[in-house]
């Protein structure tokens, strides 16, 4: 759930709790006040009546009984007051004329409570009206002789309270809706700059534009501070990124320059060593120096120098290719006809140093297939895999096959060589990485597959590797291709 929604929800819940508390308190306060006023009036009136009650003691042979003369109720009666006198044995003796044919309610419980000298209020129905009745017991010498009941209609109080309840409910609901909508709008407005921060961060994450800053024209509150901190952070990242870019650029330039500078002396060394070897061989053919005991040793040392110079040349060339790749070297791309390119590679591969048999499989899938790319690099790509096949296959064969799926061609280079441990596979495309199996067995730079990976990336291709230690390796190269419709 978004902060915006959570904020609004919290705000609405707090508002709802406050409004309900206020409404309930208001309702009960008003109800208490209205009923207290009514009760007060009933009690006052009842006490007035009690004061006016006259009685006479009548002595009979059986005992004393009281002749009660209640006041005339119509004198006390008002439009909203109903009066009634009940004798101690529960008989209505007198009532005000506005009660007409009705009586105020009472039952045995009323008599019992009165006998216990409890005066109390009771609410009930008289015909259609709701009445509040005050029951006031009347004693003479501790003997209950009657009950004064004074009632008043409370319909108006009840209906006022009901309408108040309804109004509070509707007003509350309306206020909740307005407050929630307004709260949502407010939360959106307040959090809008955060959205801008997120947008800017997303844009920076997607692209490389570190120049971008968040625009904020509001006050320097929490959001203003956050925006400023974020912008400062971006500036720092930009400076660091530019420094790194610069250092990386210098490093690339250094590798590229060093490789370039090393090429010329290496070529000279190789040329001179070759020349020396030739001169030596000619001299030995003419029978010169044959008596020298160090002749054989010197010849071997020269061959070592020649081999190492060759290896260094390869290394320098590979480094140069990768340095150019790192510098973002743009390829000149054209539609390369794959069938003839692969045939040419197969022909030239026969001359590579090898112990394994070189087998060209079924290449019919390449008929009419074109790859957009560089002819030289595509050839180099295939040679890297084929040369590796020969290098790591002491006997058996290295085979090239071609397949086609959808809009891709697959070139499969399979060998029956030393294979690799499965855990090494993810690393063999890293620079200078050489799998354990090949170390010590063959000479290599560990750069061939890094170059192959770069060439594949440039052509939108991919590679799959299947390998078993001691049994061989298969590289499957996939390249996106277009196909010319073959005319029969
Ligand atoms: P290298 O110059 O060592 O051949 P590569 O980058 O061409 O460098 O290859 C990296 C490593 O991958 C090699 O050192 C070798 O361990 C492994 N490898 C590549 N091709 C094969 C293969 N056909 N059979 C076995 N191992 C291979």
C-alpha cells in the first residue's frame, strides 16, 4: 500500500474515531439534560401536590384508618402534565381530566417499590404517547396510603434526540467522505515531489544521464531537504563516475598503446631470430662450427626465443583487439553470405597445427543464409573455436556442423578432446582465464574466448557449451540471420 493511501487511511480513521466520540458525547449530554429538566419539573410538581394532600384519622373498632382528601388535580394540571392518585391497594382514586379515558401505568412493582418508600421515574406508553412518570409514595405514620403519579409526554424529546442522531450520522458520513477525498488530494499534493524524486531516480537507473537533477521550487521542508540531498548525491556520483571513466579510458589507452608499441620490436625480434636460424642452418650445411659442443644448445635456445616471440605476438594482437573493443570500436557491417565464409574457413583450417582429424559435417542449413556483420570478425570467431578444438584435442576429431532454427543459424564445433570441469564453463569467457585441464598441457593466452564473446555480442549472437572432462567439448554458436528465398 502506498504512503499516500496509508496516510489518508490513518487520517480518516482518527477523524472517524474523534467524530464518533464527539457525536456520542453530544447525544448523551443532550439526552441527559432534556430528561433531567423533565424529571425536575415532575418532581417539583409532585411535591407541590403532596403538600396539598389533606387527611383525617378515623378511629374504628378495628383500628385507625385514614380518610385521604387529595387536592383537585385539575388545579395543577397543565397542557403537558398528567396527574393520578393511586391508593395503597392499587386503585386509581383520582386523575386529571386530560387523561380522559386513559390511566397512567402502574403495576404491583410500583406498589412494592412505594411500600419500600422508593420514589422513581418510569418511562412507558399511554395510548400512542410515550410518557415519563414520577411515582411519589405518600406515607402517614409509616403507612403507605397512596402514590402520587405525575407524568409528562416525552415524545418530543425522543423525536428531537432521534433527529439529532440521524443528523449526526449523516453529517458525520458526509464529513468523512469530504475529509477522505480532501486528505487523498492533500497527500498526493504533499508527496508529489517524492514522485518526482522516484521518477528522476528511475530515469537515471535506466539511462546513463547523470546530468539530470530533480527540479524543486517548494519550501526547504523535509521534501526540499530530501531533494537537495538527492541532487548532491547525484553530483557526487557524477564526479566519481567521470573520474572512473577517465581512469578507465586512460587504462584502455595505455593497453592499446603498449600493445601497439610492443608489436614493432616483436616483429623485429621474430624476423632476426628467423634470419639467425636460417644462417645457422646454412653454416651447418656447409660444415662450419660442427665441432662446437654448444651448437645444439644455442639452436634450441634460439627456437625457444622464436616460440616465445610468436606467443607474445599473439598475446599483443589479442590485447589490441580487446583494447579496441573496450574503446567502443564501431564495426562496419554488411550482409555476409555464410555458406562461402564457412567453406573458406574449413579450407584454411586444414593448415592449422593439429593432431586431431578435421571433419566438415552437413552445412546445407547455411544455404542462402546471410548475417549482418563483419566478414573478418566472423571468420576470426570460427577460427578461435576451431583452433581451441585442435589445441585441446590430442587425438580423435574436431567437427563443424550447421543447423537452422527460425531466424537463427547455429554453428556447432564439436571435439573429442580433454573437455572441462562443468564449474569452469561460466568463467572461460573471462579475460586471461584458463581451465585447470588445459594449464600445462597447451600454451595459450586465455584471451581467445573473450574476443569470441565480444564478436558474438557485436553480432547479436550467443553461445552454448556442452562439455565432459576427458570426453570432449561442443560449442554451439547462434547468430541471427536472414534467408534468401532459394529459386529452384
Ligand atoms: P586459451 O588461449 O587458453 O585457449 P581461450 O580464451 O581460448 O584461451 O580459452 C579459455 C579456456 O577455455 C582455455 O584455457 C581452456 O581451458 C578452455 N577451453 C576452450 N576451448 C576448449 C576446448 N575445445 N576444449 C577444452 N577446453 C577448452
